[in-house]
C-alpha cells in the first residue's frame, strides 16, 4: 500500500495543538461510554432483570449511548478542533487558524452543511470529466471520497477569501489537479478500515475472554469492543489519514488556479 506517511506525520505534527485536544476528547468519550455501560449494568441489577432479558438492553444501550455521546462531542466542540486541524494542515498558526475557522464555520450547522455539500460535489462530479457528466463511482471509491471530502477545507483555508468561493475553488482544483489525492484517498481508506478491523479484533478477543470468565454474554463484549474500537479509530487513525490526503492535495494543487467554467458548474452542487 503506497501511502505518504512522512507527509501525513509532518502535517499532523504541525496541527498537534488541535489534534491533542481532539484525540484526548475522543478517548475521554470512550471512557464515558464505559461508564454509561457500567451505570446501565447497575440499574438493570437493581431492577432485578434476568440476564437473558438484560443482554439485549445492554447491547442497545452500548450502541445508542456510544452514538449519542460521540454525536454530542462532535456537535459541541470536536467539529471545531477538526476544522482547526484542517486549517493548520494548510500551514496556519494556531491563532490565525482559530480566526479562520470561526469565519468559515461560525457554528456547527454551517460545518455540517458544508461537509454535506462537499460530499455531494465529490460524488456528483466525474473526476477528469465535466461535472455535468455525472459518473457512477464504485462503492469503495464513493466511501473513500465521502470519508475524505473534508480535506478540501484545507485547500479552502489556504486560498482564503470568501468561504463559499474558497470551498468552490478548492473542489475545482481537486477535480482538475488532484489525481494523486484521489489515489491516496483509496489507499488511506483501505489503511483506515484495516486499522479499525485490527482494533476491533484486539478488543473483541480481550472482551470475549473477560466477559466469558465473568459469566456474562460474550456478545456484549463484542458490541462494546466495536464501539470502543470505532472511538479509538476516530482519535488516532482517522486524523492521520486525513492529514495524508490533505498534505497530498495541498502539494498537488500548489501553483494552480481553479478553472472558472468548472467553478460555475460546481456552484449548484455547493449551494443545494
């Protein structure tokens, strides 16, 4: 697997202040999920619910609690740290990055809206072909582009100016000059999925042994392993992959100007 680890690590180290908070918050979120699991376990014990009835309730509480916890983390502060990382990937100092992030994404709804539009523009355009000629990407390509569409914000931060125009120009540059970035998206996506699988396998084996020894349903350990593995993946593997794609995109498009006609054709995809 051909990955730009050196460039990814350099970009991530340049954004270390934002990354440290981001990773620490996700690790704390994982600990909170464990605490929620323990609390539900105690409540079920106090309610004298049988083990057979408690198992599906616990499994559902792990999945729902994990999803709601990370969703709340993202909505209230993690999205801003992720945006800070993207701005710092573009070479901004922390103070400047903070100012630009507040200008581009004043609140979570604007972050969510621009992420949705960026994914639509990535999947709705046909790479080397004109955006009007919609291509039907394969599932893996779609997943890779959806996962790394936020990398376009690093390019937008580097360009500066009015946020909507900067993001539109960034997408246009990506489609005209981002051949290596597209290739790396697929490689980093495979690396990311492999990392998630390894984390889950390690935690699943440990939990299977612990839950079996305690006389608890091992399936609960597998569900808990899945949630914690995903949290750790988001804290440590996902930022590295995003840094690698962002670094490649910034290097590959440096010195190029966006195509005006392509920007015009992309406008409807970025305003829907």
